[in-house]
């Protein structure tokens, strides 16, 4: 089964999450915080913002 991945501009992610607003924060893990957002198309998304100080994710990303 294939996966379709979409690429979004940083500006569209910022707009969708309202500049990574605290009220849109869903939680936080080893990679960094996760935010909910809504794209201009109405599609609801979850965005993981990688933490600069996290050692995780270097190989994965």
C-alpha cells in the first residue's frame, strides 16, 4: 500500500496553526511539540514541530 505525502510551505503551516499558538498544542514528545491546525482548504492537520535541542530525529529526518 503506497502513501501519498503532501508538502506544505512553512507559511501555510504557520497560518494553519495560528503561529503555533499554545491553544493549538496537542502535546509534546521526544521530537518536540505537536499542534493541531486547519489549512485554507479546510483540511484539519497535526503538525510536529521538531525541537532544536532534541537529539532524536537526526537519522529519521
